[in-house]
C-alpha cells in the first residue's frame, strides 16, 4: 500500500478562552484523513466548523492539541515543510512589489541560480495570464488578478501539495468558474496534490475527486463523497447529470450541520 | 499643479505682497519687520559672505544627526514594542501624553549630564522626534494584514526577515509620516536648545541678532530654517504619496 501524501491521525484542536474563564473551546476533531498523491480533495462545511483551523494545522502554523499530521511520512511540527504551498482567501499580494517581484518572492529564498528563478517566474506569468501585467503593482489589478498573482507565487516554488483556503471567496460566480478551470488545468500540469477549502458546494463538486463534509463545531469529517470525474474535466462538468446528484448529496450531509451552525437546535435531517 | 496647489501658492503670494506693501508704506515698522524683498537680498548677502556658514552647518548637522537617531531608534523601538503586548499597553498612554511634557525644561539637567557641547541639543531633538516615529511605526505595524504574516511563516521566515521583507515595507507609508514629523521636531529641538543655552548654531545667531536689533541677520536665518524644514518635508511627502499611490490608497 502506498504511503499517503499527507496523513491526519486523531487530530484535535482545542482553544482556551481568551479571558481564561469558562470551558475551553473544542474547535476541531478528532479527524482521520489520508490524502492520496496527486488527488484533488475538497472540504466543505458550515461556517465556524474549523475548516481554516484545519488548514493552519496542515501547514504547521498551529500545533494540534492531540494527534499527529505527517507530510510525506515526516511529522509537521510548528513550521511549514518544504513542498507545501498555500493560497489564502485574503489578498496576500505584496502591495510594494510588482507582479513579477511578488511571484519571485518565495524563489529568492531558495538555493536556485538566478536564471532558473527568472525562467520559473516567466513560466508562471505565462501560465496565469499575467505576462502583460508583470511590471505593474497589485493595486492596479482586479481582485481575481491579484489572486492569480498569489497562486503564481505559490506555483513557482513547485509545491507537491497545494492548499487553497477559499481562494475564490471574494470573486463573482462567473470568475469563480473560470478560475476553477485554471486550477484544474494547473493541477493536471503540475501533478500536485490539491487540498481545497470552500463553502461553495458546486465549486467543490466541480473541482474535486473527493469531497470531505465537515460537521458543525467541533468539526469532524462526517462524509466523504467520491465524484468519479474524469481527470480532464472543466467547468462544463456542471452540465453533467451526475453533478446535480453530487451537490445534492453534499447538501443532504451538510444541511443539518449548517442549521446547527446558525443556532437552530431543532434541526432534523 | 493642482487647483488647490495654485490657490495655496496664490495665498502665499498675496500675504507676502501685503507684507511688502505694509512695510513700504510704513504701516509696519521696519525695525520690527523687514520687507520680503529685503529679507531675500540679506539672505543672498549672508550666504555669499559665508559669515554664518559655520552656524548653519552646526545646526543642520545636529538636526540631521538627531533626525537619523530618532528615526532609527523609533523604528527599532516600534518593532520591539509591537511584539510585546504588555509593554505596549503600558506605554500607549505615555505616548499619548508625551507631547504635553515641556522637554526644554530638562535642558539644564541635560547640560549637567551631557556637558556643554552639542550633545544636549541633539538629545532634545531626538527626544522630540523619537516618539512621533514610534507612534507612527506602531500605527503602521497594526495595519499589516494578518495574511501577510501567515505568508511569512509559510515561507519559513524568521523574525528579522519578516520585519525587513514584510512588516516594514508594508508599514512604510506610516513610518514616513513619522519621519516627516521627526524632521520638524528635530529642527525645533536643536534650534530651540540653541536659543536657550548655546554658543553657536542658527538658533544662537537668531537670538543674538534679535537682542542686537540685527534684522539683516535674523530674518534671513528664519527664512533659511523655514525653507529647509518645508523642503525636506515636501520631499518626504512626495515619497509618502508615491508609496500610497502605488498601493492604490490615493
């Protein structure tokens, strides 16, 4: 049996209350999850279920209260291992750097010769359709373009695992569908494993091979849905009859949890 | 030039014109105030003779030194205080009331501690400029988006790298605002101290000229100080504006 790309074993996260009064907040877990090499895995869940906390644990920004996380067999302890790239929901472009310098930012810290760095930047610019914007500053770009800059900045380091935290959250529906196409295309080209956090069921259904459904707090994986889409899919998959069935199943799993999350205690399946 | 800039320029021209007329027709005593054209002629003569070059160099050198120390110490202190929540909570109220302290009252004490040389004047310049830089640096650091700090950690950057490559560039427009204040405060500190107790510098020369009714020296020196302070401020403002514009904030 092949080793999973990333493994979460009995992972739990509990936060102390800031004022130190009252019980600790059990935010997440226990979670068991194995991501296969090269798969596209999405996580959906109600607001506040701990999706972003899960991502922060996976990149070592926070240590779990219980359990372990291993990436390529090595435990993640308090720092992000080489080989993992992240794209956050918020605009993380550096306003004081041009698009080109933004993309090169992570590369400048790697032991690569300058020519190789420049080549990778040019490739990323071309791949993300940013060539003509290479020398402008992020403030001159739309939200979607800035997010592309952040994706390009992650891609140039050639991560083997890419974590996306609601990267299209601030974009309109049409742009999200097109950005989804780009992500799928990048996934095929790079062969990386992708872990996507989203609150949009249709986005998860369109992009992922497998979708994990999280419960309301404490967030646990209550269902894992296999989509069985072909690898060369794109946003036109929404026309497929099976697409509706996948989103319907996701909603069936999620409805009660979402009602709990907004305080409806009498929620029923 | 913008419309507001033109109006500003016109206002200054009107005020200078009015002063020129009022002095020429004798409504303002020439012993109290000189006509602007006379101030400029005296300034030219003063600079051409070179008789006050030493005083000018001393003041500008000390103010420049005070400015550099105030900005360097201010930025470093801002970075350190920002990382220490309890220290920040303790110091914030003190920063808010800092400029209520009459710093010049400490001058005799500073002479006792630092001697009669330039050190007390520089020290007062630093004291005045430093807090403005700290406060504005903290303001800038408070506004660094959290996601940029997360990006730094994902990239495996240590505290110093994060400060140099992420937090300080992100906070740069606010730090420049602090630097702008520091220019003015350093000049005020050094010149004010020269007024009180010094044997040289522009402040001393202005004070000496005032006591001897020497308007031909006093007004050109005042003009020089104004021009120097405003020019440096304008350069920093331009820099600050270009940074803000680049970030789509103006």
